[in-house]
């Protein structure tokens, strides 16, 4: 099942890059919760397919070009983690950006039910690890596994600079 989740995550990012909202939501549950990168600074959380359609419209208003360059996908069981670089050009300013980030998606019955983007890759890994620890019956047993997951996700990766 988890290999299928990684493939679904790839399909979602491909649909995003093609600006094909309908193809994107076909991979997502109708009650999906989507936390875009800017939700950390007060921008809304998008709920359901209509919420994602609204989000796409807002992106098109603000960005002339916007695409995700996937760098690595990680299978986390019922979740997937994507390391990416977001490339864009502002519609009004013409300013170009390239920003590394991460996205965690949760899957249920072959559909995405939750997605959240992070500006710092280590934050995505740390939050995933802490949730796994809280839900674990044997925290000590999973501590070594989580440490290894953190190391394997960052093996060969440079930490994104913080502003």
C-alpha cells in the first residue's frame, strides 16, 4: 500500500505542475485538509475539493509561474514525505523565487486525507517523528527507529538556511 501512496503523491505534484486541479483532487478524499506553506503565518487551511479549487484560483491570481521540483519521496507507512524546491515568478512583481521545502501527506483507502507543507525540511521530519512517538505503545522501541528515519532523510542533504 505505501508504494501506492508514493505514486499518488507523485501524481498530485504532477497535476499541481500542470495546473490541473481536477486531476489533483481525484487523488484526494472529499474531506481532505490542506495546509499550504503560508498557513503557518495565518493564511487559511483549505478543506475539501472546493477548498482546493479556491486555493488554486488564489495561486493563479498571485503567480505567473509556479511549479514543484520534487527531489525525494519518502515512504513513512500511512504517510509520505516529499522534499522539493518550489519555483515561481510573481504575477505582479515578476520576482522569481526558488525555495526548498517539504510536504507530508496522510493516506487512507487510496486517497489523500491530509497534506501540510513546511518551509524547513527538518521541521517536517521532527513533527512526523514526535507524532509517531506519541502514538507508539513502546516509545523506547521506536526511538531508535525515529532517529534512523531522521538520519536517513537528511543523509546527503544540506539543511535549508533559516531567515
